[in-house]
């Protein structure tokens, strides 16, 4: 796997993680 693909995959993962954290915080309120 080349660096560009790897970087895109990492961005997707952090975007998903970020959404999960936001949703989790909303549910906590």
C-alpha cells in the first residue's frame, strides 16, 4: 500500500472516530 492510500485511510478512520466521540458526547448530555 502506498503512502497516499495510507494517509486517506487514516483520515477516514479519524473522521469516523471524531463523529463517534461527538455522538457519544451528545448522548451524555
